[in-house]
C-alpha cells in the first residue's frame, strides 16, 4: 500500500544550543499539536529543524509568536507499508522519473504497519507523487 499527498513542512533555523529542540517541541506539544514527522540536524554550530504537524498553520503561528523564524516548504508526504523493500520501491520510481531529492525523513514504530515519509525535492513535489503513481 502506498498513499500520499502534497503537504508542507515547517523549517526552523536556530543556533545549536543545548535544549533548543526541547524548547521547540515544548511549544508544539503544549498546544496538543501532533508531529507527524520531524528531522533535526546540526552543521557548523547551526541547527535546522524540519517538521510536519497535524496543524502546520497553528504550529507556525505559535513558533513565530515565540520568536522563531519559520518557513514553509512544499513536500510529498507518503504513507507506505512498513516492510523490507518498501522504501526502495518508491525511490526506484522517483529515480526513474529523474526527480532529484534533497531530503527525506520519517519514522515508524517497530511494530507499526505503516511508515510516513516526507520527501523533499529540488523541484515540484507533485512530480514525486506522479512518479509513484499517486497523481
């Protein structure tokens, strides 16, 4: 099973200080907003946090109120069976369609039946959905 839709991710750029991610997730969770996917990484003293929530509009507003610089970016959010080879099948189709990816992230519980994966491309994320025959 493969399902997907166009979505948006929030992008927050901050310093790589101890506790910064905890502060960001505190803002989100204190308003009972569920995170669907999250990715955070640090390079040269700077940190980038990308996330998809169940209410990006509200999350973005709350984070901006707390002084965070928040951007949005179009993505393809894919739900796929949690099984060996599932990601390979998707990435093979994306590659065959000559779509360049700049980031993917997601997660699943070990006993979960499905995974949700955010795909970010250099171009229109709609091409990702077309490549895997969702559009």
